[in-house]
C-alpha cells in the first residue's frame, strides 16, 4: 500500500524516540500496534461484508433469471395445452372406435389375390 522502506522506518523511529521520549515510547508503540490491528480487522470485516453482499446480489440475479425461465416454461405449457385442446383427433366410425377401445386388432384382408409362384425361383410369375 505505502512504499515505505527500511530507511524511512528508521527515521520515523528516531523522530518518535526524540519527541516522545524513551520512557513512554514502548506504551505508544503498543497502543499504535493495537489500533493498527483494530483497523486491519475492521477493514477485513468490511471486505467480507462486501463480498457477502456481492454473492447475495449474484444469487438474486440467478433467482431472477430462473423465475424468468419458469415463466417461459409456464407459457410453453399453456400453449401446448391450448394446441392439444384445439386440434381435433381424426374422426373414426363408432364401431372402429369401439373395437380400438376394446383392444381389438384389425384383421388383415382375407380375399387377397393369390399370385402363382415359380417353385424354382420363389418369385411371383406375371399373369
């Protein structure tokens, strides 16, 4: 933070020794260290609070985006329900519908034309 070298620290120590005096210098140094520690801890706590606020704001943004996605999903669901209700199924006869409801499988046509097959090749011969 501050660019203070060893020579500057020695100069500050020498001036404080001359101004404060050798008998009160340890008390003042202890008091200055105490307040410096308090200041550092306060700065650290403020940084932590700011960090927590930023994380909370990020979470709010994520929840806001998620609620937007939920609204879009709700609109899509409503639209698909509307489309399903408006599209009519193909009309079927009542007997065929009853058979399908009963699980009956439609029978294949029994009157198919039998084509003669060649025994050697297994293919149908034209008429």
